[in-house]
C-alpha cells in the first residue's frame, strides 16, 4: 500500500479548513449513485485505516423512521473503495467481488454516520477490507468485502 489519499481529481476530496486532518467532498449532482450520500468527510488514519462521515436526513429513513438498511449497505460498498483509496490502494475503476454485513442496531436521523475501514490485505489483484458504521460511538453495522483492482494496461 502506498500513495496519498484521494485528491480532487481522483475522488473529489479536498482539505477541510474547518476540520484539521479531514478531507471534504461536497454534495454533487452528477446523476450518479454517489450523489445519494451528499457531502462527506474523510479522515485517513495511515497506514491502513480511514474514517468516512456523512450527515443523515429524512430521505435516508425506512417506514419506521430509522436509517434504511439499504442505505447502510450502499454506504458500506462506497466505504470499501474510499477507505482503500485513502490507504493508497489503487482500486478506482475496480469492482466489488463480495460483501458481508451484520446489522447491529438502528441508525437515527439527524446524527452523523461514521464509517471506519481497515485494509486487511492487498494482493496483486485483490484487496480485503473490513468496516464498522457507528453513530454517537455505538456500533450499528459491521461489514467486510473483497475488491478486485482494475486491470493495469500492458506496458
């Protein structure tokens, strides 16, 4: 694993002047799935960890008013890639091979979600990552996944 975290050209993250050590990606309207999450913050925790934060709102709720499980699963998939990139692993353009998740509790609207990730192992083509979604210090969702790196062009 090597290299810096995502830059504005690679992942939309720039230093956040209001939060030292954090990077910020503003909400976008690209018409892509990532727009769903709105603004997010990233704090690389070298060499293998990262923390991603998003704000919650009513649009993330299910029929009982808690954060929808599908949102948590989609957030986990995004965090697998963002966390790996923050650890310097070249996965942009790669694909998710598999994920596993466990729902540990309910998420509340109006409280940010923090997603911590850790790159467990990197091979020539694969990356193994695990993560945890927390809210106010309580674990609400755990996940792990395998990513396949993009093919490198022949030299």
